[in-house]
C-alpha cells in the first residue's frame, strides 16, 4: 500500500466511515442530530456545530492549497462560524463538511510519493506528511469532544 493510500484510509476512518480508533467518526456523530442539538451549549464547551465548522474550516483551507491556491486560513478565524439558526443551516454545514472531507481524502490519495517529504507551502509548516498527519490528529481530538458533547446533549 502506498503512503497516500494508507493516509487517505486513515482520514476516511476518522471523517466518514471508520470505527477502529474511536469506535465512531464525524459522519456518524453529526448525521442524526438536529440543529438545536448541534447548537446546544453544555457549560463552557464548544458546541457540536462550532467544532464541525472548525474542522471544516481547515479542510476547506487545505483544499484551496491542493487546488493551487494560497494558504489563506488563520487559526484566529477558525472558530468564526456564521450562526446556525435553522435545520437548513445545520444541514448545509454538514453537507459542506462531508463534501470537503471526501474531496480532501481524494486529494490525499493522489499525492505522489516524492511530494510527502517536501515543504508544505512554507518551511515553517514542515512537510506534506507532517501537515496531513496533523490533520488526522486534530480530527481525532475534536471527534472525541463531539462524541462527549453529543452524549451530554442527548442524555
């Protein structure tokens, strides 16, 4: 198996259809909740909607790079979510997230072997490999939060 196929499989595991590491994935966590549940505040925790937006923000920004654009995303803006005020808003966010997840996985699966160890955008960001592995770790971190928040919201 190529490194691209292996890492694309890891992304698919956390984002769309896996259960091996966390016994769940983003798609499973967000598909059966409504917009009020996605927006429900539990103490000072982020909401499911906000965490979904946050991960999607990074996927979209990296897709822009894969499509030949600049790296325009900034951490300081990653939680700037437009309000989710209806079921349509929530469904649109979920659709955008799942579409970006699928596209991101497709792009990763096509990375040439020699590109993995090259600089990603700027030397300060390290290699493609380091960045994509970082995406996986970031996704699992927030998936854990979403899973716990969902249990608290649905109790």
